[in-house]
C-alpha cells in the first residue's frame, strides 16, 4: 500500500467525527472565485505597464514596482495569512483580506500618481496574501479522500488559468476601453466582484470547527517574531530577484541575509514549540512528513521553470516579433486551454495513482516546452500554427502538475494546520516564480545582445526546460520514496 493510500486509510480513524458539509462545493466555488481574482492580479497588469507609464508620465523603474510590489507583498504574507486563518477562523480572515483587497483595488484604479499606485499595489498584494491560503485551508477542512483530490484539482485549474489568462483579459479590456484609462478597469473590476463575494462568504463559508476540526484545537495566539523573521527571509530573496528583473544588480547582496534569517526562523519556531506556544509554521512538518518537504521542493522548482515562460514569450512576441499585447496573449492562451482540460482530471486521478500523475504531467509539459523552444524561431506569420500547438501541449501537461502536487504535499497535514502549511507551499511557488522570471529574462536579454530575438527566446525556453528537468528529478525521488 502506498503512503497516500495509507493516509486515506488512516483518515477514517483520525477524522471519525468528520461529517461532510452539504455546502462544501458551493463554499469551494466562492473561494476559488476569490483565489482567481487575487492570482489574476499577479499577471494581468503586465500588459498595462506601457499604458500606465504613458498615462502617468513616470519612469520604467517606478512602473516596475507596480508589477513587482504586488508579488513581493503577496509572497511575504502568505504563511502569516494561513496561520491567522488557522487560529482566528478562515471566514473571518477571508472577509478581512477581501475588504482590504477591494479597497486597495479601488485605490489603484483611482490613483492620481505612480507613487499612489505602487503603495496601493503593496496593500493589494498583502491583502491577497491573507486571502489565498484560506483556499487550501478550507479544502483541508471540508474535504476528505478522493473528494479532496477533486477539490485540489479545481484549485490547480484556477491557478493555471489565472496565470495564463491575466494578459489576455488585460489586453482585451485595454483594447475595448482605450489605452489612456483602460488600464484602470483592470483594478476597478475587482470592486463589484469582491462586494458580491463578501456577501457569499458571510452566508456560506463555515468557521474552522466545521467538518471535524474542533474549535478546542484553535489557539488564537500568533507568533509575531516568527512572522517577522519569515517575512524578512522572504524579502531577502524576492526583493533582489525582482530588482534584477528591472536591471538592478546591487540588491543581490541581500541574498546573503537569507541563510541567517532562515536559520533564525527555524530555531525560533523550534523554541516556540518547546515552550508550548503555537508556531507560525510547525517546521517539524519538514522532518516528520517527507511528502510535505518533497512536494514543497517540486512545487518551487516547477514554478521556477513554468512562470518565466509567459513573461519571456510575452516580451519576445511584442518586442521581438511586433505582436500587439492582445495578439501575444491570444497566442499563449492555448496553454490555459490545455491546463483547464487536465487539472480537474488530474485531481480525480491522484487519489488512485499518486505521484505518477505528476511524473507523466511534467514529462508532457517538458515535451511541449521543448517543441516551443524548437518552433519559436519560426517566421512570425507561422507562429499561430507552430508555437500555439506547442503551448497547448505544454498546458495539457502543466494542468496535471499543480493540483496533484497540492493534494500529495498536504495529504498528511492536519486540517488545523492546513492554512499555514498551504501558505508555505504557495510562498515557495512565489519565490520560484520570481526566480524563474529573473533567470529567464536575464538569459533572454543576454543572448539578445549578441544574437537575434528568436534565438534569445529559444535560449530562455531551453533554460526553463533545464529547470523543469530538475523538478522532474525531484518528483521521481518523491515517487521512489513512496510519497
């Protein structure tokens, strides 16, 4: 019997009081809409950068923070947001986070200056960091067995489609409303959607004691020193990588601060547990649950190779091939179509065949990426029927990676810790995304300086393929260890 099957078998004993909430699928639908909205804002702004810069008359360096500030604040608050949901109730934290997200979206949409936009985007990212980990926490709380795999399948679908659909939706809105003020609609559209979602959260989302997770297990205390140490550690990684995307190399020195900050966080959490206090993140998960540590590694490596592909191809298609923002987004849309097709299917299969789903999906994803690297040098007028099918194949594989990895990584995590553990998993994904974007764009720009743009795009895609190969090796190791 595999470890995954053993967990399912044991769950009947551990969760003997579990009774399925009849509203669980409606709750999941509401939480995924909110998750889609917060994840969409990571990428949707990419196509609006030229319009924002022209409309406000500011520098490229300042506008870079409109994109990157959101990702930075998002990554810094995920684990703390998950822990707050575990301790104080996921419904409460979803409502607090969503109020902040709606208010900051309104502030961005009405901002009179670039400085105001950057500050509002930081607040928006922090609010999204409170919102997003509640999704994984609710799935851990409300679902068991194969249903949990199906729920994470829908969550993986949401992540994949939000990542790919952002530029498409952004390009469409700017095309319809004009470049002068059309970019404001990308943020203002969150306001009516968020207000409706607030009502649905209040009416549908249960507190943490539903589904068998007793209220007595909750401890409202929050590990503030641990949150500060982890936040600084994440900052020491994300800030240099984000700065590198904008051409600044000096902040890379901050990476030297990461090892001591990470060590300090781990030591503090161990001490916190020894004193009988609730930790921000129980670091014993990394030692006691090998599947969690392996899944964290696979997810981080996958996002390192996967996310940068969209940024490089978007830049290449617009600057190197002369495509419009909307056209370049449409050319990359087949990835989202492929991911939308396979994510729910993979979520259903993972309960039966475990980590092998990830192995097959990563292999397909890598095949599509290899084809894209080969075909990206085709003439511009042929890319619609050469590059687009390769992206579809990559998407078919990519849709089968995220949701099974969530299911397997969190399989043995107690529901009362689901928010913080899921937040840590998503923090790894944010770090991987920033690292991948910086790595692939650096390769693209370096090669473009001595060769043609198509050759530079090929080099960047081959770099992504190399990173995905490491992710595949990590998944093979996890499978062999029985995770």
